[in-house]
């Protein structure tokens, strides 16, 4: 059965967190979070691992834009 995949932004909202809160947790700027959510820049693997921990969602359920994985 296919699992539902959601965007990074949706995962953040579901976790009831703001971009600013997530940025502070990861020690990055809010613009970095925005760029990751929009697929403008690649997400380092270690940061993606932290995001799924924070959002409490399996990585397989996150839809990552292609530009983020290049």
C-alpha cells in the first residue's frame, strides 16, 4: 500500500511549529528553512534526519522536491 507523502512545510505545520522555531532548533536561519521547503536549495542529509525527528514523521512520508536531492 502506498503511504501518503506530505511536503516539508505540511510536516512542520502538522508539528505545530513555525519556520522560526525550526530554524532555532537546527541553528540555521529562517530563510534556510523557507528555501528547503520551496526546494530552492538541497537539504544536507544530517539536517533532513533532524527534521524528521523534530516533525516525528518517517522520512519515507516526506515529499522532497527533486531540486533538493540533486
